[in-house]
């Protein structure tokens, strides 16, 4: 998810404020562009600030939901590992019955790893 660039946000806010101030100062000049309206620029600034607050609130909520999901996923993986160990302990590591539970069999042909020398 994209994050807000604070520098860009502040730059746009400042520019909107400056344009609105300039319009307020010069709007009564002869042939001033009718498309430049102070209240519109101030409303744009206000809308942008509100949108940022809403975004930040939802970002915090999304981060919290993600953290909750990750904790739950980790716990479920931990529990499934215990369950698999229980099944392999009950039926045996190479028993075909454990495959009925979606558990991979431990191959009989697997060569055991060498034990590291223990320092006494």
C-alpha cells in the first residue's frame, strides 16, 4: 500500500494556501480570471487535509488488521506443526495413514545428517 509523502503533501497545502491568498488580494483587479475562486482553493485544501486524516486512520486500522492476521497465521502454523508431530508419533513417520491427513511421509531412504562433534 502506498504511503503519503509528507513533503509533497505539505507542498501542495502550502501552494493551495498561497494561491487562495493571492486570489483574495487580487480578485478585484480588472479582467481577473473568473475561474480563480478563493473559496474553491480553500475548500480544496480542507478536503485534502480531511482525506489525509481519513487515510491515516484507515492505514492504522489496516496495520492493526495485518498484525492480527500475522499473529494468527503464526499461531496456526505452530499448532499444525504440533498436530503433525502428534500424528507422526501416533502412526509412525513413514506410515501411509499420515498421508490421509495431508502430511508428507518421511522417506525411509533419507540419509541421516551427520551429528556435529560435541565439545565435552
